[in-house]
């Protein structure tokens, strides 16, 4: 099976391409949302449902 290859500057070019920047932003937003949701679960387990609800809202907005 042929191995897929990427251009040399795909990851380490002088400037990020628009596609790379968009992908980076998506990954960043998803990470932020996941972190908020995990924190919300922890707050709910502690019984702090107001804080949990606020973290869920923040995750939805990320």
C-alpha cells in the first residue's frame, strides 16, 4: 500500500495556511468546550449545580 505524504511545509511552513489555521481554531474551540463540560460534571458531583450550569453554557458558546 502506498504511503500518503504531505508537503514539507505542511506543519512547519513560514506561515500557516488558511486551512491549517481553521483546523487549529476548531481543535482549540473543541478542547475548550470539552474542558468546560468536564468541569461541569465535577461541579455537579459536588452539588454545585449553578456553577455546573454556567460551565455548560460556556462550553456551548466555545
